[in-house]
């Protein structure tokens, strides 16, 4: 893969790139509507493919938070056209890496020495490049190591990148008023955290210590002495990406084993630790030769406060969902309903979130759940299509829900999609058996 020697870091440079990308998308639309006049049956498939390619090509040269947004969008398989999902999913573990000279410069800036002075062996060519950093293979005292290096300028460009994206997002999600700032602040804070590799190191060690008891789940060991704010070093873990595994696996027992480990890992974090790995995309998981799940990259960890956790998970209870009075109370607690809502808005959003919660809480209603069930995911897709075509939603104030929904919903979207790819059947509350050990 072609390497890059330079990443635009100034606000003007990055804004110019985004404007150029927007112009390409505009041309695609003009071409589409021109062809539509001749052929009224023309679908949007080609338009989506062209837009997805142009947007991704623009974002991958910027890296950082711009590319991270594409990665987040690629997880929403039921709500985004397939062309975007396929193209944006490349941002999970396949983007152009930094050139060797830029890698060496990054090491000198962080450690005052080259990687060849730190490690016994170091490969200056990246083996894996994603949105915020890329991974190199190294060796020290006979141990094979993975060294993750952050792209230059990524941390400093987050706020300006989001400021450029904000007007588009406000229109897309129909956000109104100053209250919308809390959502952008939540995303900005999390992205800034992801660029602090010392924080990631600390979070990684905490997760490993808390979750290593979970069966069929393994983690790398981390090395503080070879880590800094922009570089983090861990064990080299051998395996294939979860997406590759799901494309070749035809053993249902193995799929169930890995799916159970993944489900237990997330339920244990959410319900016991109240802090969760909020980046469940395939690039963060490997499967080894022993058919164990390897969990990587704990830069994005979401703390779940009790005043959100309690009402959020009370909605799993069918007695709450089906009791209109209790259900509305929870919607107010979760800021889905607002005291300044009109009667029409209360009725509209109550119905909308009833349909959403009724569907998304189905995996918690039984002892076992089969994530290979196409009806479940088909209904999610139909719900997304229904909301996308609903013209009434544009008339409403789109500022809905606690800021904590952003990463909690992202976590469940990602988790459900991974479970569907695995086609796993799991025991829903098995994670509770690990709870006893910490009491």
C-alpha cells in the first residue's frame, strides 16, 4: 500500500480538503439528477458508491477525528446505504500508513531516540493503519511487540475538525438551539481521550485486570517503559480480524463460543464495571488459533453514570416498557422527552422510542438469544428506513436524549452487528457468574 509523507494539520489545510471533498459530492449529485431526467427508474446505488468513495478518499488523507467519524458510521449497517458501510469500514484497519521517515521522526519527538535504539528489532513499515494511529512490529528481549504510533497533528486538530463538521451534523440530525452543544462536547472529549496514549495505557491495564477471568477471552500485556503520550507498546497478538473470521467460519459451536466471550465481555463491563469499551468494531478484535477472542485498543472507554444507567436499563423490563406512565417517566429521566415539548412532540417521540426500545431490548427478554435470526435484524433495517422516510421528524426539535446515549448506542449497535456477523447464540446473563469473584 502506498505510504504518506505528510498529513494536513492546520485548520485552513483541513478545511480546504473537506471543501474539495464536498465539491466532488456536489458534482456527483448533479450528474445523478441529470441522468435521472433521462431515466426515471435510475436508483441511487451508483450515486452512493461515488459519494462514499469520494468522501472516504478525502477523509483518509486527513486521518484523525475526520476518519474516526467514518469508522463510527460504518458500524451502523442498518441505517446507512451499503456502499458507505463497505467503503467506510476500510477505516477500521486499512488506510494508507505513514512513511518510514515520518515514523522515525515521531519516535525522536517522543523518546529523543530512534526505535532502533529502544528495541532489538523494529519494522519501520506499518502492518496495520487505522484512523488515529498505526501499528509496527518490534522485538525486545525475545518478545514480539506491537508498537502503536499516533499520527502527527491528530490530537491538535480534533476541535477544529468537529467545528467544520458541526453545521452539517446540525442539519442532518435536526438539532436546534444551544442545547445541541452537549452532544458535540461529548464526542470531542472522547476523541481527545483517544489521542492520550498514557490514558489508554492505564485503561487497558485496568480492563485486562478486571476481565481476564472471562472464558475464551485474552488480552495483550502492556509495557509502560516503551510507551508515551503518542506511542503505546503491547504484546504482538497473533490472529485474524473478527470480520475475516466470520467470513470463513462455518462451525456454529466455535461461533457460539466466541460470541459468548464477546457478549460476556460487554455485559460484564456495562453492568459490573459501569465503564465500557465503546468502540466495538471488527478491527479491535482478533480470533487466535485456539478460537479465543483477543480484545485490543482501549482508547475509547465510556464511563456510565448511575443516573443514566438506572433508567436506561430499567427500559429492558417489559413491565416498564408496556406501562405507559412508567415508560414516559423514564423518557423524561433520559431527556428523550422535554418539559417544553408540545403535546404532538410528546406523542410522536413516545411512540418512536417505544418502537425502538421494544425491538432493541429483545435480546434481554429471554434466557438465550439467537443473533443469527434474520427477522430481528430485518426489523431493525425496516425501522431505520421508516425513520429515514418520516417527514414529521424534521418538524420536531431533534435535541433528544442524554449525551450518554451517543456512546452507549454506538456500543450496542457495534456489539449487535458483531454478534450478527458471528451468527452466535448466547446465554444472556452468563456474565453474572464472574460477578461473585470480585465480591
